[in-house]
C-alpha cells in the first residue's frame, strides 16, 4: 500500500458536516478579533453584537477539537 492510497482512504472517512462546523469556528475567532477592535458608544445596538462575539475565543478550542476528531 502506498502513501497516496492511505491518504485517499483517510479522506473517504471525513464528515463534511464537521468541516462546516470547523469553518464556523474559524469565523467565530475572526469576528471576535474584529469586534474587539471596534470602539462604539455604550448606547448603540452594536454593543449587543460585541457582547455576542465575546465568546469567539472558544472557536480556537472548537477548531482544534474538531481537527483531532
């Protein structure tokens, strides 16, 4: 068995849904970094988005857990 056939066998066992979830985790991290740089007044509705994406740091953990799966 060659290395090329081993690689193709590994890819046939992949779950496409996990790839999508991995992409969402990467986007969470990007949004987190973007919203941490935005300066908004406290009375603006954008503060809700900033608070919502404050959990984006967990996207790194999610990405690596899914990559190990």
